[in-house]
């Protein structure tokens, strides 16, 4: 069953499959790439529109929000799930963004290297696929979105490198327990991690999200950014998150 939701960003709406909606990680990814969390973000309204790829785009929410935050960009979202791509395309029409954003249904490993993009954003599947775990034998949309069923961190890094021009930027959101794999595979693909930012559910808790900004062909130097807390001790959103959601 589908539902249409207002994201709260400039009237942008998304079409989601009930039970597999987007979370704060997609919003954080867009804000991170836009420079709103302290990272070196992409420039807003440059003289020549940026070309940005979104790998594992799902319903297209991160692409829509980043387009809004940058004041425009030429974007292509890729996803293996035809149902997700169908929802993203219909939402794109609904939002009047078809001139700037398009979507392609494909396994990311089938994407040809082009060195044509200024940036890549990605919210890849977080979990390794374990053949004997529940859902692995007959994976549904939610399982595929969350597990490395067809592509892993190595593939996302390699494809990103092939898409990026020299000096191009990769922005990724993932889980801290995969950080060693992420850095290893990015470096193997010629993309150097430059900025790292942890996100905690609330102050005093362990991080459960990590944001990584890397640059193709850059030298080795990694900068740690201040951590972000999502919730206050009382359970509401922190001021940082409210600003990212453009509510204050």
C-alpha cells in the first residue's frame, strides 16, 4: 500500500511504500552534502548546474531534498527496485522536477563509468546479507533496501569513483560498525575520506549513524566534525535537527 507524504521541504512530496518509509538518515545525507552540518558541502546555485548522482535512491527523497537545499541541480537517481523507481518518477512529476531530476532502474554494478558527475550521494544498504536469516531466501522491498543483496560497500565505492570527475565529491550515510570497510573500500577505489561526522540518538548514547565526505584523487587527511544529536533528553528533536528540517 502506498502513501504520499509532505517532506516539509518547500512543499516537496514523496510517494512511499507503507512500512518502508524514509528516515532521518536520508535527510541528514542531503543536509550533509549541502554543507548544513559543518562539512564542506556543495555550492548552492553555481553558475553551471552541478551534476549529481544518487546511488540507491529509493523513493528519491534525498535527491529531492538536496535539490531543494542547493536551489537546483541536475540529478540522476539509480535503484535496482522497479517499484521504488516508479514511485520516485511519479513524485518527480508531482513536484514539477522532471526537468532537473531523472531516475534509472538498474543494478548499480551495471552503471558505466563516465567521470561526468560533480558529486555522488548515497544511502546504501547497511547490513550484510546472511543467507539463513529471516527474509533472505525471498527478500521483499524492505529487506533489499536494508541488506547487501546485489551490491556491497566495495561496489558502491567503485561505481562512485567511475561516475565522479577528478576532484568530485562523494557523500555517504552509513552505520559506524561498517566504518573500517567503508574507508578501506573508498581508498581502494581512489576516493579519499576527508570529513567524518557521527550522529547519536541523544547525548550520552553511542553513535548509530555516520556521515562520510570523500573526494576523488585527494590527499590523505581526515577531519572529524562535531557530532550531531538527533533527540533531546526529553525526546524531542534537537535544535540542530530542527534547523536541518527547516523548522526553525
